[in-house]
C-alpha cells in the first residue's frame, strides 16, 4: 500500500541548477497536485492535473513546469532554481470529484 | 482575494480535555471544507470532510462544525491524548473541487 511516492526526499541545489521532482501514485486516482509548504504560509498549490493529459496553474506556478507523464506519474521541474524556491514540496492525488487528497511524504529542497 | 485564517499560536491543553481549533475564511463560499492532520516531517493526512449543507460531522473523538453564515469551521477533539499532538490544517475547495486552498495550520500540544 505505497499510496503516493515522491523522490528525492532531500535535495540541495545551487542557484541556476535544474532538477525534477518525481511523484507516482498507485491508487488509480485521476487528479494529481503539487504543493509547496513554507513556514507560516501553509500549503500553496503550484500546479495540478485534473486528469491524464491536462495540467493547470495553481496559485504559485512561476519558475516551475509540470508533466503528467501518464495516469500514475506527475513530475515537477525547476528549470533554473532560485533561493526563493527553497521549500518542502508535496505531491498529492485524489479521485476525480472526491477531492480528498492523499499526500506523499514530501521533498525538502534547499537552493543555495 | 480569498483568505483562510487559523490560529497561528499553538494550542496547549491538558490530556483528557477537549481541544477546539478554529478555521475562518473570507471572500469565499466553499461547497465543502476539510480538515487534515500533519506530523513533523510528514505529509498531511485527511481526517474529515463537511459539506456546506451539513452543520456537524463526527468521527470517533473528532467533531467538525461548519457555519456558512459566520464563515467558520470548528474542529473538536474530545478526550484529547498526547498522541493527538500535531498540526491541524483546514482546507476549502475552489472551482467545484478542482483545487483545495489550505490554511497555515494550528499546532496542538496535548500534555499528560
């Protein structure tokens, strides 16, 4: 019962480097999401994918790109990392219309 | 813009007492509201969902109320235990369930 799996769990980048956060779910959910969590600000939606083949911007999409590779996988890419992107990133999934989210364990990213 | 407010100060209570956490929102009319629990270093875990036409929802020691006139939800944990210590997040739906917006969360500490 893996649920939502994120990799890597920790990453340190230098300003300007690129990287991709991977997310996979095994619950046959239609919708997938990427959030970032910063102290005192709660979870903020970066991008979401309501169904396979579609993606949409959330509240804070600048500096990020996403790919819904198939129904199981939803990746988040930072093309040119900035210190402001230092955060904990959470991937989540839900059945279409139900909107109860199942979260991954998080990926802690530090940009120096 | 939409705003969700949860007590930023930690709530400290004695074991066995009832903990009450508050979620207030403005400029928004959600169809439903959710509560999640988050432990340090882990992703949020879903607890309860309450719809706009429901006044109250219960699950074991948990109770949620939803007052759409006051734009407020209260989350109660009765007979609290040290194991209930965590951060509790409220979340509201946007766009008919395609997006969830989260509050910053309230830290609950239950002392034995």
